[in-house]
């Protein structure tokens, strides 16, 4: 479905599910929303706060490192990065595929700029699971613009995308 760039603003104050329905995203498939924040145990010199993940371009790689099979496999997930005030900014719609436990994607292992995050994560994780992720179409124009209010408790980082507490909060032009 074709959408105008200002359709995000038209959904402000309404559940995210309304925007998803208007865009006719993956009909018949259950979508999830993931809020990525930097775990305090993973803080490094280059990654002190969650915003550093975006600034360094490592949000995507960090979201692909999970404790256990948290994201399932084959799920379509709207990815957000946590912001202050229980908000989350959209970074992409991706399909995640779990790798066998302990099998790390080469783009993470051999990216020296993300090595510090990788080592911190592996050192603290009891069951590290890594994911491959492919971008899906449908919300490309919303990357960086779509902001939602994330329901409490904020520590629940994976929710069904039709959760009534996920409210479209703002648009950045």
C-alpha cells in the first residue's frame, strides 16, 4: 500500500496497530515490536549509552545478540531503540532468524568496531543466541521519524506490535 509521508503524524496518539493496519503490513502475520537498550553490563568506552548504538551504527548488530531464543526464529519485528521517558524510536522492520546457540554471524565477529559490545555480551550471557536479520519493506519512510510510547514495564523489550500500550507519540521530520 502506498502511503504519504505525513500518514505517521495522522496516527499520533493512536495505537501502533492502527498505523500497521493502514500500511497493510504483512497481513495475516503476527508482528512484534522490539525495544533495544544498552544493557549496563555491556557499556564500553565507545558505547556508554543507548544513543551511542545509533551514533556508531551498531544498533542493528546489538539487537541481533540476545539472551536465549528471545526473538524466536522467522518473526517479523518492528525494531525500536529506547529513548528517555519510556519512548522508543523506530529503526527498521526486519525478519529475524536464530542461529544455532553460539554460532556468531561473521559481520559481528569481524567488525572490530563492534567487538567490544560482542565481548561484553558474551562475557555476561548464559545462553548467547545470535540472529541474522533481513530488512522488510513497508515502513522505510518511518525510520528515525516514528516514535512510540513504550508501555511499562519498559524492561519488557519484546511485545506484540498490536499491544494497546504501544502508542504513536511523535514524528521527526
